[in-house]
C-alpha cells in the first residue's frame, strides 16, 4: 500500500485547495512545501503582498480622497517602505497561519522540503539540510506555480535591477523606475509606485497594453496613469541596462536612454519545474517550464495531474483553486461539474479593472451584434460620496435575446462589483433582470440598473427605426 493516496507538490492556491478537497473526500493526503513558503508564491511574494501594498498605498497617499479634499491631500507626507511592509508582513503572517490551521484541521500531512520524482509514484522530499525522505502515492498533483522569468541578457542584482518578487523587498521608495513589460503585473506595480510619487516609465514592445481588456477601459486607465506622471514607450525594446553610481540607464533599441534608480522586469512567468526531475516520471515541460494537461488536468502520465500557474493561462489564484478541486475529484473518481467558461478577470491597478465575458473587439471579430449600456460613477450618488468621478460600468447586450455578453468595470471596487454581472450571466439571465431589480441606494451596484436601462433604451430605439 502507498504511503498516501494523494501527494500534492506545492501549497499555493491550487495545491492547498487540492489537498483540502482530497481530505474532505477522506483520502490520505500529504502536501510538500518548503518551510518558509507555506501558501506558495501567492501568499509570500505575489498576490497577497502586492494587493496589501496597494491598499496601504491608497490609504497613506490619500489618493482616493483628493476629489473631496483637494489634490494636495495626503495622510502621510513621506511614505516609506517600512510603512508599506508593516501591513504586508501582518497580512502575510495571518494568511500563513490560516493555511496551516486549515491543513492541520483537515488532517493533511505537511512534508517539509522540496519534492522531486524518483518515478511516477515515488517522491523524494529533501529538507533544508539536504536530507531526503522517500514517500509513495497512488496519485500526484503538481502545483508548484511559477517564478518571474529573467531574460539571460539582463544581470539582476535584486537591488537596482529587479523582478516582481523584488518589489516587496525594496529598501526604499525609488524616485524613478523603469518598468519593462506592460502586462498585468508590470502595470499594477507601475500604478502603485506612481501613486507614491515615483517617476515611472513603462517600456513595452507591443503597441498597446492589456490587449485582452476592453479598449475603452484601457484608454481610461492609461489616462489616469499619465495623470500620475507615468510615461509610456510602446513599440520599444530594451537593448541593454547599464549600471551607474546613482542607478541605471535603460538603453532602448531605438537609441533612447532612460535614467532611473530602479529597473523592474515584468517579462512573464516561468513554471517552477526544473527541480522536479520530470523525466523520472515520464513527463516533460515546455520552454517556459509549463506542463500540458487535458480538460481534467491530467498530464500525459496516468495518475499525475497538474494545476495552477504551472499549466499556463489564465494563471490566476481564483482559477487555480478551482482547478485543484476539480483535479482531485477526478483523481478520486468523484463526479463534479466542469469549471464554467465564464471566468472573472481582476486587475488591481489604480484604479481597478475587472471584466467577464467578451470584449467589443471580440464580438465584432466574431460578427456578433451587440448594444452597449454605460453607467458612470460621477452620475451616481455613491460615486460622488466616495469621490470617484471617473469610474464606469459597461454592459454588452445582445439585441436579439437581451443576454449579457460581457461586463466591464473600471474604478473603485471593480473586482467586487463584477460578481453581480457574473451571477446574472452564469444563471443565463438577461438585461431585463437588471432593469427590473431594485438596488440599495446609494451604492455603486446601482450602476448595473443605470447601464441596463441605457442598453434597453438603445435597443428599443433601434426597434422603432426598424418598424
């Protein structure tokens, strides 16, 4: 008999939920994780620290209150890294305690160390002293996550040239920073440090940022970031980063030179698979360290599954959790509904972006007709109360059956507000529900009714013209 029925490699969102799901199904389960990384990258260096830092930035700079109290309003004149990390350390510590408690409460064995395959059903767990212990399992779930990709041409020193993990370990708030890469992580940090007063230059080889988002929303975000003195260099590629006594000079292929104290590379993520000895289990990873799986998260080797960022897109904590749960239920031959194709996307820039469903560009390319309903926070009482005069909510509605095709939100509370639209779409509802619903007043949720009425008025007007 194997030591465990299921062994999970990694305790991030996917691994943690997989282990707990297995325990709830009364399986003997173990999770392998390094001593100082319970909760994975998500808790220790990624999602939780960065989002906590964002909230600290918003609070200490008073950015959200400036519409009400004037552009010079600040809660703290000089915000230091210590101010930011104080709250971050507290939240991370509490989250680690919560996860440890959940694993203990559900009788999940924690094997401390790094795991690697000896064969498809045998794992060697090596602790920090180099001592290895062999354990066997009927099924293995790989949830080792990712690390920031580091281009070979760049010499990182974790002080002046850093990746996204290094952002939470900065010794001081830099006066200037070059952010290489206008993806989600790059733009989130760019907006945070711009709010702190850092002079930010974003370099992106593509012609636009966040090209999977609604164009109108991205343009609104770009406007606000420029208002925070962010400079964008689109269609540009970094040729070299030269160190100087006072920082770095980023040299672009076009010949432009950008001086800055700090350079942050946000060049995507790389799967943490190099230490797993995948060939011993009959597995391989691609050039980015990612593992290929099927719709049930099975790898090419029977009994081995993979979930979370290590399998690639969408690489979100929320979807990773559900992937872990689905993989375990399949491994345990327990019936479970497949994950919904409607997945919410949340981007914690300043201001926030969140959406679900299709964008205008996607619908246009697919030749699907749609009508747009828009609500702006400045027209809502709650928007005036909280001082958000730039936020907006957009509904994309089918004029044929009035189904919601997409929901796009920009502004305060966007990632929370989106879930109302998600619930309506997930239940197959139409814009009629939002038109007829009564929302608390004054709330930002009321924006759904305003946008729904806007869309319905346009659909009704078009119907009159067609008569």
